[in-house]
C-alpha cells in the first residue's frame, strides 16, 4: 500500500474523499477551496474557488464527474470537475452547511446544516425540493439509502 500526503498550503484540510473510480482525491479546507489531485501522485489537477468561508465537506457524485462542497458560508456549490466549472450554488440554509450527499441517481442533493434542518435539492437546477425538520440541534451528517428512497441524518 502507498500513502498520498494531502495538504492545502499550510491550511487545515477538513474533508478528503476518493473519486468513485479511485483515480482522484478531492479535498476541502479552511482556505475555502476544493482541490482535486491525482490519487497516485498527489499532483494537483485543479483548484475550485468560490466559497467565502471554509469548506467542511466534499462529496463526489456516484458517476465521478461532479463534486459538491458544503461550507461555513451557508452554501453548497455543485461543480463539473471535467470542465472545471461551477454548475450552481445551493442557498437557503440559515447557518453552516455541515455535510452534503448525492443521491444514487445524481438527480438530488441532500445537505445538513447548523440551522437544525436537512434540505433536499434538485442537482440540475439548484431548486430546494424539501426542508426536513425535527432535530433539536445542529445536523452534522446526512446520507442517502442505496436505493435513493430515504435520507438518514445525524445531529
């Protein structure tokens, strides 16, 4: 086994995740960027900017073309990694966005927030489909069921 050292120019790295094909690693950190690297060498392939605060979580789409990044700037940004461009910005949380996850079919996004809610979004348009309430504190993590029918959240 090998080791790939991942750092962001002296900044704290909050999230590090492998692409579905295992060829790339995406990171998010306190410098507000998402960085994509070759998994074999750690060589930086692209830097995705736009967040106004640190990035706490990064998630690859199941097909590996898109990335979502959750930030303390209260947004989630969706990006096309193949074209190094931003697709949309998900806005609507009243506090930090702590986690993000893609549905298995890549059509929806789910976000967890410090505003005690979970939001479900259309990936293509950025339209918020639903807001799920019921937690009595900051929602820190979310996940889709493998069939895409359910969302689990933790607070």
